[in-house]
C-alpha cells in the first residue's frame, strides 16, 4: 500500500466511525415519562465520594417504590425510578439531569440531593417545565423562591427553621447559657447560624465563641478546644455527620460537657451510635426531628410496615440509619402526589398536587401534617425536639414546633 | 544522562543535609515548648496537632517507602490503605479479635500489594515510562476506592480502636493512648525502614532496583521482584496507617476515609524529602501542629486556607531546599 | 512555508475531521450536543496540558486550577457584571496566562515529581481560595449562569477548540515548538544551545494555562453553573489521564483522550450496570489496561497503524519519546 492509499483509507475509516458514532447517538422520540403501564421519574444522588453516605436515601426510596409497584403501582402504573451518581459535583449533576430529561424522558426529576447540585439544574429544569420535586436539601430557596422557580419544591424542614427552634429553646429554658457554636464555614453552616440567631433574639449576647471549619478538614479538635477554653456551657453543633461525630468525641476527650444541640442531618441514631462507641458522652444531647419514632415504638403499624418494606426491598440497609426512614417518607409523599395527579397525570398536575397538600404522612412524627398551598410551599414545617438518652435512642419531648416564618 | 546521588560518608542518623534543617526543627520544638508552658490552650492545640500529624505520618511513611523502592508517586496508597482497613473490619465482624485481625490484615496487605504490582503495575512499567505508571496509579486509586463501595457499601462503619480509649490529662492538656500509639508506630516504622535500607542486603537490593534497574540486573538483582516487594511492604505500612486512622475519632470507616489524609501525607512526604522516612514523619508532625496553631491563633488564616497553608509550608521548604528537608540532592552528569 | 507530505496529509485529515465535527450535531440530540460540547472542553484542556507536559516535559497535575481561573472569570463577569459570555473568553485567557506564569516561575526550581506535587498543591488550593471569597465567587452555593441550547454550546466549544488547535499547531511547528521539544528532551543540551530554559518553560506554562482557562470558561457555560466542587482534584486527574491515554506530544491523541475521559465515565454511569458502585471499578480498570497495552497512548497506535508523520519532530504530530526504565 502506498502512503497515499493508507491516508485515504484512514479518512474513510474516520468518516465511517463518525457516522457510526452519530447513529449511536440518534435522538429518541418524546413523551415525558408516562406510558399506559409505567411512569418514569429520576434523580441524582452522591453514590461515590465524600457524601456517599447519603446513598442510603435513593436505595430506600427505590425500596418503597418497589413495594408500591408490588401492590399495583400508582393508578395502575408501575413506577420506574432511575437514579444516577453525581458524586456531589454539579459538573456531573447537570449532564446527568439533562440525560434524565432528554434521553430517559422522565416525568419529573425527583428527590435530587444537595443544595449546589439542585441550584445548578434549577434554571434548566424550570425553563423546560420539568418538575424538580422533593429535593433532599434543607435550604430555604425551594420554598421561598417559588415565584421565579415554580417547578421546584423541597421536602424537609429548612435548616434556619430548625435552628431557630434551638435558639428559642435556649432563650427560654437555659438562662445561664454561655453559647459556643461550631459551624461549617459555608452556606450550610450559615443557614443554621442565621436561624439560630433569629431564635435566640436578645439571648444572642450569650454567645461566647463561634468556631468554623472547612468541609475538607480532617479534624475539628482545634475548634472544640477553643470553645471549651472560651467557657461555653452550651454547644451548638452545625456540622456534617463526620465532623459532628469528631466534635462529640473530642469534647468528651478534653473533658468538656456542655449542653449540646446537634442538627437533624447529623443526628441519625447511627451517627450517635458511632460517636458513643468512639468514646463520646452523648446522653443528654438535644436535636429535632420530624420523622416517625419507630425506634422507640417498634410495634406500631408504621414501624412494622417500614420494617417489612426494608427487609424485603433494601436488606443491606443499616437499621440505625435515619436516612432510610427519610427516604421512605419522601417516597411516600411522591406516591401520594402521583396518585392525586390522577389517571392521566401531567407535569402541571403533579405540581398542583404538591402545592395543595393537606395530609398525614405515616412515616412522619404523629401529629405532624404536610400542608402546602400555592404560596406556602414548605411541605414539612413542623418539628419536635428530642433528647438522646443512655438507652441509645432519641426521645422526643415537649410539643410540636412550627418552623413557619 | 546519568544521575547519581551525592554520597554520604559513614553512617549518620539523618541523611547528609547539614545542620540548618535540624537547627530549624530544634528551634521549632523550643518555640512549642515555651508556648505550651505559657498557655495550656497552646499546649492542647500543639498536642492535638501532633496527634493529627501522627496520622498523616503513618501514611506519609508508606508513600516514602514506595517512592524509594519504585521511584513512583503512588496516588492509590491511601485507597489501598482504606481497603486493607475494611478487610480488617470484615475479619473482626467474622469474629476475630482485634489483634488477630490486625496481624492477618498485615499479611493480606503484603500479598495484596505484591499482587497489585504484579498484575496491574508491572505490565505498565514494562513498556511505559514513569508518567504512565503514575496514570496507572491514578486508575488504581479510582478502581480501589470504587471497589470498597462496591463490596462493603458507602455507609459509615465503626472500627474499634486497638488501645482501649484511655485519656491522659496532664496540666489541662488531654491526649489519648491512641494518639501516642499512632506517633510511636510511625516512628517505629521509620526505624524499621532505616534498618532495612541501611543495614540489610535486601534493602540495598531494593534501592538499587529502584534507582539503577539496569545496573542492578547486571549484578544479579531480580528487579521485578524487588519492585513487587516494595509494593507489598508499602501496602503493609498503608494497612497500619489505615488502622490507626480508623481508630481516631476524626475518621470514620468509609470509602473516602483517606482522601483528605493522603493530601496532607503527600505534603509531608515532599516537605520531608521524598526519600526520607524520618523527614516524612517530622514533616507530618510539623504540618499537624502548624495547621492547628494557625487555625487557632492567626485569624486571617480562615478554615478554607488551612489546606493551602500546608502546601505553602511545603513550597517554602522546597524553595529553600528543593529536595525537601532531608532529601538528597541529585547531581546530574551530562 | 514548505510543508512535508506528512504535514500536508496532517492538514488534510484535520480539515476532514473539522468537517465531521462541524456536521455531527445535525445527527445528534440536544443532550448529546451538550456532551459533545464537553468533549470539546476536554479537548482544549488536554491540548493545553500537552503543551506543558507533552512538549516541554513538565508534569502538571494541576490544570483543573487553571480551568477554575478561567471558569470563575467568566462566571463572575457574566453573573456579577453582566458581560456577554463569549466576550469573557479572551479575558479568561489573559488571566489564565498570568496564572500560568505565576505557577511556572517557582516551578522552574522543581523537577519531575516535585513539580508534579507542586501543581497538585495548586489544584487543591484554588478551589479553597474560591471558597474563601464567597461574596465574589458565590462560595459553595456557587453562581448560576444563563442556560444555552446544546447546539450553541457545541459550536462555541468546537470553534474555540479549532482556534486553539490552529494556534497550538502554529506555535509548535515553529521555533517555539522546537525550543519546547529541546527543553523536554534534554535541558542541558537545550541550555547549551542557547535556549533560555526559564523563558520557554514559563511561557509554556503561561500559554498552557491560558488555553486551560478558556476550557474552564466554556465548561462553566456548558454546565451553566460554577462552584468549587466543579474544579476539584478529579478534574485535574482526568485531564492528565486524557492526555496520556491520548498520547502525549500528539495533537491527534488529544481528541481520543478527550472522548475517553468524557464519554466513558458518563456512559458507564448511565448504562445501568449492576451497581453504580461498579462504575469507578470499571473505569479504573480500563485506565490501567490502556496504560498496560498502549503506554504511549492512542496516538501512538494510530501512528503505528497508519504510518503518519515521522519520529524526528518535523510535523506537529509526534509521539513522546520513551524514557525507558
């Protein structure tokens, strides 16, 4: 073969490859997610990387959908739930979400986890008229910015609302407080901090020290030691699970025993267990919850149903992990909304169902009601304080608080 | 172009690096001592910093070992360490006692490291160059960390500590038995490595295989086996690092456990001189203490800037001594 | 300019490739056009890395940082100051050049692994610095930018890629390119021939960083979002993987490398294999296998199969010489 022939061959190969590749990429047709027998929803979650511990959530949601499917589905349709790993990196979330919408033709983007990932896809989804629902983040944006982003709605109580409750509690019940705060030095921590200040009101003069850490920190003992040295006797812990556990263990290690408030995200019985086994003295710590207390009431219908669903459809789950209860509660809400959207669901119909909620979710704390209106778009707005006891469980106490602004 | 090392006469405790570096280190120690005597907060921050540094040190020593034995920066070292820690966890969940599981894990780690070199790295080394091996190590990092999640899941797991949680409180400063153990074990590893490389024929053979493989083959050294041995030993050190890390309250057993620590371990190893295990330990302790003190006392070093601060420290040392604190300077002949 | 037959063939093939790339979107869905745009982004980034690592032999694991510089420049100018997106690209390139020189100067003192780890440090430090000024950069919540259609993104990415490719080709076939290759092959020989090491090494870093910054700008436009996690260590590692898999010192390999690091992971993630955890396992294994089978990258394979170019560095498509063990 001469060189020229080889060159020509190369060109032919190249062109053929390009054609083959483009054929593989050929566009599909478009019905958004609803067929006679199925309805497809999808979301993005961190299944690898430092946030991978939240991977339990989509698995639990998938389990609940499987249970529903086994019992006839929703309005005769089987729920197909697709979830992709974005590793908590918005540069992955955006293309994966686009894939869900444009290739998988999902009816709705459901349950996606993380503030930044959700912010990254919010514009695209709202522009395209695709519901972005029941997202797993406690930022207030989803409920507050509905006028600009009507297709987006959250699920869990927002972080500032939760920490406001802690602030109010301290103001009313802990008069001799000297407050030390450990917060993540970004919007996550800032959210809690702002709500906390609002709740404290005049008592914010009792804050003696605020320490911050960066999410890349491998250890927070430096900050805990300073809080102890500042003489704090109340410890507000606005940190992610790993740093929360570290802080609790270090506090005990250096001989500091303040009244400790832990944010709900990091207060799963699993994390408390890990902290305790590592030497932390966590009895007496306070948090807030909105989930059903199946841990103390294992014989209720809800607890048994939950147990059977998980045993059958998510057997690898750790029973201490509150995130699986979160996932099931979230999935229940989605199923209800799909039911309400009727036998011929439309995306607008789904949003309408989610913004006209008035129901009791069996997987939430008894007495809580999920209420939304087109202008009041926080599905869960109530919490109850709980205290961790030596028996290794959280015990709710007091009455149900409303986070309403 | 050939490369030779500056030779060192006789045996010294520290490689030939003059008196400047030990003097600096000494001055630093004096500063810490004075500060600690003045303020128990300073003392506590120093001790906590040393504890963190101990954890970085344990992994840094593994990085130094693999670099000395194979001239490769192994990005997968932390992930392999985490994997072996999970193996230990698995053995314990099957009923083995801590120390039995520990010993078995070391053996498994050695075999694992050896096999990884044999299967994944050797084919790459044979036909590629240094950069190719680095890329392979990055691929290995992705693979190993992914396989941990695949086999065991990504949820947080509890790993018992080797030493029952005993807290010592001395003059307002608290530290645990585990903190001391971690530092002691890192120092022990340094001593063992020094004995290996300085005093044994095997160590000499490993060094020769790494630096001048062609010449080493000429004198009968089986270079490939030396490299596999290097990976095996590094995996053992990594396993120890992983077990010490999982025992600390700041680290919970999850696939990404060593990600943050690997970064500081690299900074420490480079700072100390990539060929010096002692340097790596001193570098790691220095980084641990410096970051804690910076975070505590220097308000414009915000939490975000602590990670860059470790590297600024590394760069400052490199600009003054381009081969690190105790690294050997390379002399090139044309 | 007298062109060798190999160079003419090279140009011809480039033209054909350009035509294919230009016409491809008409057969693709909007989603795949965005994916194609991202391949374009990696094309530019890997090309940028090639200038520093393939042509002057300086290892950089930090090009994600230069992408971050460009990406944030675009985001801040667009979001906070209302600039037109495309107008920010030259600014990003300029600032990227500056950043590259700033990194390149102290890097002069370091070689091999120490240089690699210095760039590693830069890659980690830049996102942290971005987090440190949230008022400016949006912090971890980042900045959202206007969305664009897939076709706009695709053509923006590939037209810029084409411009960068041509610039790189012109640069590398001339005196500068010869100086770069001299620096890579033997610093001592280069210095004794009168090639100013510090000038060329620093310029290489500067140009490389400028290109990477532009890649970062387009990356941010494709995702219509920026935050520090977008430019984490993984990005730098992927660019390096792409460069080596494609084949260092070869402009052709860049296309293969870009396709590899963009399409394979995303393809695996969305392929619904048994468990999403197996995605990194497969990808990692493939990377290792590629290194074992094609240590000099895909471009070398193309070269061997098709007998393009020559080994002496006359054309711009030249594989990196082996530094055997």
